[in-house]
C-alpha cells in the first residue's frame, strides 16, 4: 500500500459508517400541507391600543360574589349601551358564560341573592372604614389625586392649549396641577393620606412618541403616523403608566381625576369663546358595542362590575356634584342620547357613565371631575385672573379664584359623603 492510496481507504470506510448511521435513523415525518378541511390559524387577540392580553383566570377570584339579578341590572343599566353585550355573555340561571377569546370561554357562578361574598379588592368602601373623629371625617382614607393631562412643554402636543392674542395661554395640564396642589392640604386637614399621581408638568411614563412609531403604523385609527404616535403617547401610554402606579404602588381607596371641560375652540392661536359653561361628573360605564368586543375592555368591565365600584362612585359623585352646584350654580352638561357612548346615572343630570381609559384601568372608585368650560367667556376671564385668596371682582361679580372654588367644592363634597357614611368615634 502506497502513501497515495491510503486516504482513499479512509474515505471509503468513513462513507460506509455514515451510510449505516443514516439507515438506522427513523424516517423524517413529512410536514403536513394545509388542506381544505384544516382550521385557519387563530386570529390575533382583539385588543385596545397598547393593551396586553388580559388575565382571565383572575375572574375566578370573583366566583359567587354577585347575584344574577345584580349582574343583569348593572350590565343593562350602567355598563353597556345596548343588548349587544349578550353576544359575549351568555347568562344562565346559575352562571354566566363569558367569551374570553374566539373559541374560549370562562364561567362565573352567581351567588344567591343576599348571600354574596365580599369581592377581592385593595380599596375600602366608606362603610368598611373604621370610625373617624368628628373633626377628621377622612381619617385614614387613602386618596390619590390625578391631575388630568400633562401640561408644560407638552400642552400643545396634547391639544389642551389655546391662547387669545394679548392674553395668557390656557393650558389644562397646568391648571389641574394647580387645583391638585390646593386640594391636597385641604384633604389632609380632614385626615386623609393623599398621594399625587403627578406632581409636575412632566409625564409619568418613560415612553415617548418616537418610541411608538411601529404601534402607530398598525393602529386602526389610521392617518398621520407622527400624530398617531403622539396621541398614543399622551392619551394611552401615559394613562397606562399612571394606572400601574395607582394599582401597584399607591393602592388608594379612591382616585380624584381632575379636569377642566371645554367646548370646541377651533384655531388654538385664535380660539372661539363659548357663551356659557357647564359641569358634570363621569362614572365608569356606558361601554359601546365595539368596546365590549375588545378582549381587554370586556375583562376590565367585569373587574369594575365585580369589585362593586359603581355604588361607591355613585355616592361619591352625587355628593361632590351637589357641593359644586351649591357653590357655583353651574348648569349640567347633557350628553346626546343618539351618540350611544354614555348613560345617565340615577336620573341625576350631573352624573354620566362613560368608559374612559383612566376610570376603566384604575381598580378602585374614580371621582372624575369635568367642571367649567375653560374657553367660555366667563371661565376664561376667571382663569386670566389667576389664583388669589379671598374674593375679587371678576366678570362683574365678587368671586373666589376659580382654582380655589374647584378645590373647596371637591373637598366639601368628599367631607359630606364620608361624614354621612362612616361611623363616628365615641367621645
């Protein structure tokens, strides 16, 4: 055997070994080709912007916490605007079958009337609070104040900014923060523990519009990508970040969402002033048919209903609205019934149920304020007068500053509600 023929023998032996190994392997399973009878792939979950798939198993914690009658009363009378919700909820005599995703469902057992167990929740209704000292009716109450919008350098992007030539700019995010700073010490003097969700004119979220370009491209809203990314930032990512802070860190008994209302003003650099103002409070409810069809909103609706939020929100909003009307004589804002995106509550013209991101995601009662019309002739004049102590003549009348009137009315309404609902400490 010469040195030149040796490599050929080695190659032959290696080839024989490889062939034997290959023959001993099981045959590869062929990949099936899609046939006419094969089911189509599962569709992606139907979710709101920036939402994640909900934890439907958490609904099991609410088994036997609500009666059938109460469930139907709230679904028909508060949380939805039409019977179409029954496409997703099949109500039987003992339970309700809930569609969680296409082809999947979960059953929630009803409780016999009058035998409902207490639902799991981090917040406490007024009736569950311990007795309070007479001079501190909010003693031990945990309150989160959420000044609406962001303000500052973000105000124009948020489209909550306008300026009449020759006057000071009006920016809702700045004004709600001013009210919050006035309201906080008032509530603390009444005994509450108060936490600010936002204490500066900067966002809570670390996300910025440029980080939401891809989500904007896939948004069902359509339109200019840069504008959509901005709206996803200040309308969605910001509120979701606040909800995480509220639900996971602060865990208050109530959240006060402070806003100023407005009518359409047209060009923000040369706005139209409205002839009159109005006021209303918003409770969670009034989910549209399209909103119920989204998995995350259907889940959130159930959480709000099962935690018993509506009764507490109604009592709080009724008391606060009465205090506002007493102090301001401001008329109610009335929603158009044909819009089908709201429900009136208890026949009170100041109380309306609507499904907003904040009052849906905050897992506790939300007292959502919409007083004044910041581009009305009267309220704009009062805003231009700024904050001041005592009374000044503004728009032909002696008045407190609009910001202090707001804070005083809110504090009075809360004080009266908790005085009426809580037991008093023995002298």
